[in-house]
């Protein structure tokens, strides 16, 4: 068979169609592939949107809370029967009785029925007593007067009024017809209103959802972060300077580099185990303290800071160094006077990102015991405390419906902090970024 | 707190030393400042270092020995019968003594002897701190005076200060190595104690995990069961689900961003993915419990599949979402590193864009992408908060994604949160699990980093 035969055997008609059809198939494959790409990016963005909306949707309502207005008669016979105005006696007086009297005065029909009185008291939070007590302790001269003040209602009433709970007992409601009647009448008279939730910002943790606040966790996070920053910034920058500017290329520096890269990828819970064994068992530092939390978080954030600082130092062009050395600067003078100031924005950006990572880190803190139920706001880095993400974890494990709302609110606060930190990092990068 | 004040005083002392040293250098040089070897500031730093360093060294040494020595002294003073207790119980007693001394509320002591010991402990602590403060401050002053005396124009102050600083830099850079050593030592030490109670083969190959049985020695089955295989399979199951979710989405978004996307689209989409990466894992955990798990359970009810509320599926999906940005950013870097000449060559031969990507760019980028995926697997295995909140505690040996499984990290947290007894296998098991976790992730990281590095060198 010759070449001419071969050519003649192929029917010429239809080749164009076949090529065209094949081309169409290839182009269709191209379009499909591209669509997969867009779909993937879209899915990631949708996940982000669902996550944020589900949390904001559940959490925004925790920033306001319903309060009831009561007129408390500060009866000297109840608060201070001895009349000595003794601080200790004032602190332990029966303020619940005063609140009860105030509540009953609004609904006189329950005065004789013990059961109904208890039902009425179920509406108002224990925080009411604390408010009255604090008011009396701050100014004992008020005893004998009648004070009008807004006090929080219990979390269940709050949830009912926010529409998170059914009024129907058979569908998970918690209130009897009588109680619903009281709530409605208070609302109708303008005595039961929603206000900005100050408790969330001024209190530590509490078993009562309506009194639980984030201040303790925020302060705990703050102390841990200060410790982390004070340790990881100098250590990280010093390491980066040494590796970039001074270290000879040998096995020793290779080993250090491999170690840093590995530490960056070690699960954070392992740092928690290290913290538990070293800081608590060997050095006997106090359990649950932000100091130890800060030490553990230093280990977590150090690799991030070192890597970012090295990148920033590397970005400073070599002729800056050569010029400084040429004019007679020592190596150290060259670094401190010229290279470091130019690399500083990059280093600070990396530090902020490392800190942001530390803020959201939870697992190492669980290991060193920062998960206890702690009511008091810590006064120093040695006091037992929790941290913001740990508070999220603790509240998420609480069964009450109202804690779901508060957990989401805590997450919103946490994300806001992270957002501010990252925005700061972006601002630094944009403002001081230099192209050589 | 007291130590902080002491350090502050020392800092002020050093600043005074700096001023004095600088002034003395200028005076020594007299009318000809050019005769000084270094700039005057360096003489100031020189004196400041003499003030600060010896005192700091003393404080560090003192603090590291202080607790141990005091403890020995207090232990000697305890009643003979308490001293005769086994080491672990004695440690508990000493723990109480320390806590009492820290809180200062001695009336809460469980016995008068302990209260006495606590008071003694806190007195000794006060004495020890006072003597340390006096010694450190006098050492600071003496050092400063010595430094001042040494100053003369020929002193090579700059070189000496720079040597000290360089030593500090070197010391800082060894932190990474010490951290690794610290991790290995602390995990290994407690794990070896664990393996002396539970044979290592039982731990690695046993199929039954129920550590809570080991709480009391007189209980039936007091040895507990420490077969970790169900934990390993559970971890693996969740990680596989996570990778099945994250790999296609992460990889395809990386391809789209690197090869197709308009710069403007990239400028919007990339930060959004980074936001996904910046969200703390505890938030993902809450999201899994609150939104994803109920959604999947209801979906299962519609499809007549029984999905547990703590199913491996829900946990794995959420973990996958967390890993998407990790994979996409690593793959993005790798894809953009592939030289453009390869693409141009393929286009020149008539390939479409997707053909170029599938047949030219991807094979070239494969090592780097595999490295990135390995890092992602290591991250999935070590992830803690999502699984602690969303996965269960039941150690089931199953491959069914609709059932609840538990993981290594969940068990570490469960075993260590709450009461810890460092003489019971229950607590020590957490360290053995931690060791396994560390070794596995370390191996994955070393291989992955090696592959990625090799790949980078190829195209640099």
C-alpha cells in the first residue's frame, strides 16, 4: 500500500466536522474545568458566609437584655436591724426579701399565696439583690428611702421576650399562664424593657446566664497576651536577626531552621502538654494562671514571628547593608541603624499575625488548667483565669438556651478583636510597604 | 509580682549605670573625644551590662533552685509519719503546702501540721526573696562600680558590648531547639512511666479503650483498658473526611485563583479565604455543634439514614472547611512558582488552558502540592478544639462516618482536664497519646517540608 492509497482511503468529507466536534468537546471540557474552579471558590465563600451569619444571627441579641423596673423600699428593719451601719452586717443582709416586697407591691394579689409569690420571684434575676446590695454598700445613707432601679430578669424571661422560647408549655415553654400574664402586664406598662447588656462587659463568669460576663475572660486573655508579646517579640526578632544577618551557613544553623519550621507545624496541644509538664510539674508555677498561659502561647506564636521577621529582613536589599558597612559601620550598627528600621513594619505585621493566632488558641490553655469556672476578674497574671476562646468553649458546653446566645456573643467579641488586629497588620503593611 | 518589681529596680539601676558610664567616658577623654576607642554611648551600655547581667544571672539561678531547696527544708520539718508516706502522696501534701502558702489562707489546711508547714514555707519564701533582692541589688551596684573603674579611652567598649549582644542572639536562636528537646523529654518521660504500667504493645495494638476504669485501685477491672487502636482509626476517619472535603475545593480554588482569576477577583477572594483561615478553631467547633451536626442529622432523617449527633461526618466536614484555605494558599504558592515558559510551550502546541493545567502545570507542581497536602493531613490529625466540641467520647472501632468516633486529641483533653494524678495510668496515658501524635505529625512535617523545599529549589 502506498501513501497515495492511504490518503485516498480516508473519506475527506467529514474531517472538518470531526475536528470541529472534537474542538467543541475540548472547549466544553475547558468551560467545565473553569466552572469547577469558580464553584470551589464560591463554596469556600459560602461556607464563610454561613458560618458568620449563623453566629452573628444567634449572638447579636445577647448584646441587649431585658430589665424590669422595681421600686425597692430600703427598709432599715431588714437591712440593718441593729442600726449600727456595720459594713459586714450590711453586706450579708436579706436583700432578696426587699426585692420580693418590691415585686409583690406591683402585683398585690399574690401577697398571700406562697406558691404564687415564688412564681413571681422566678421572673427576676439574683442579680437584682446584688444591685440593691451594691447600692446600699456604696451609700448607706440611702437606707430608709425608696429607690427605683432597673434590675435584670432571669434568662428564661429574657429568652421568651426575645422570641427564642415558646410561650406554650408543651413546646418547651417554661412559664405558667399566670407568669405570662405578669410578664405581659409589665411589658404593657413599660416596666419591662430591653437595655444594653452591661453585665456582659462588667462581670466575670456566672452560673446564671443573665449575669455571666466576659470581662474576666477578656482580662485573662489580655494578661496572657502581654506575657506572650513580651517574650516572643524580643526572642523572635533576635532569632531572626541572628539567622539572617550573623549566622554562618552550617549544620548547626540548618538544625535550628529545620526545628523552627517543624515547630510551626506541631499541633498546639503538644505545646500544652509541654507547658503542663515543664511549667506546672517541674517549675511549680501556679495552675490556671495567665502567666503560664502566656508562656505556652509564646511557644505557639514564636515560629510564626521568627518566620515573618526573617522574610522582612530578607526583603531589605543587600546594597543597604553594603553601603553601611562601606561607611565603616560595624555589623551590629548596620543591623540596628539601617536594616532593622527598614524591616520593622514587616516584623510588626508578622508579630500582630502571630499574636492573633495566640488570641484564638485554645487547646494549650486547656492543658494548663485555664478552664476552671472562675467568677472573679483576675487582678494579676498569677491569679486563676480563663481566656476568651476558653470562655467560648465553656459556655458552649452549658446546656441553658441562653448560653447559646452568649457563646455566639463571645465569639463575635473574639472575632472583632481578631479583625481589629488583622486590620492593624494590613494597615501597617499598606502604609510602610516599600518596593525597592 | 515581687520579682517584677525587683527586675524594674534593676532596670533603673542599669539606666543610671548607662548615664554614669557615658559621662565618665566623656570625662576620661577630656578635651580630645577622638581618643576614645568607641562612641561614648557604648561605654554607657558597657556599664549598664555590668550592672544588669551578673544580677540577672544570680536571680535566674536563685529562682531555679529556690523552690526545690525550700521544699526539702519544709519536708524535713513535717511530722515523721507524713515524711514516711510514699513519694506520690508526699507530693500531694507538698502541693497543698505550696497552694496554702500562695493563697495565704492557712485556716483552710487539712491538718495543723500542714498549716504549720505552710506558714513555715511562706516565711522561708519571704526570707529567701529578701536575701535574693539584697544580694542581686548589691551585685548590680558592685558590677556597675567595677564597670565604671574599667573605663579608659583604650577600652574596646563597642566590641565587648557587641559580643554580649551576639551571645544573646545566639541564645535566642537556640530556643527552638530547646523547645523541641523540652517537648520530647516531657512526653518521653511520662510515656515511659506509662509504659512501665501498661505494656507498649497493649497500647499500640489493643482494640479496647476505656481509661475511666482505672480510677480506683480496688475496682473490678482496675487496670482499665488502654488499647489505642479505636482512637487511631477515629482520628484517621475524621481526617480522611476532612481531606475529602478540603482537597478538591482547596485545590480547585487555588487553580482558579492562580491560573484563571482576574487580578480584581483575586484581590477580593484571597482575603476572604484568609479570613476563613484566621477564624479560631473553637469557633469552628461551635459551628459544627450548633449548625452542621443538626443539619446533617435532619438531612439523614429525610434520607432515612441514622446519623449520630456527634457523627464523624459533621466533625470531618467542618474540619475540612477549616483546612480549605490552608490547602488553597499552599497550592497557590506552588502553582505560581511554576515557570511561565512551560505554559507558553503548551499553548504554542495548541493546548487549551485546562489541558495545559492538567497535563503540564499540575505534573510540574505535583511534588509541592503533595507536600502541602501532607502538611494539611498533619494539621487535621493534630486539630483539637473542633473534635473536642463536636466529636464524641465513645471509642468505637468503625469506619462508618455516620457514627460517633473519638480521636487522640479528644482523649488527651478528656484525660487531662479535671483531676490529674501523675501516678495513675489514666493521666499518663495522655502523654503517651501526645507522644504518638507528636511523632506522627513530626514525620509528616519532615517529609512534607523536605518535598516542598526540594520542589522550590527545582524552579528557583
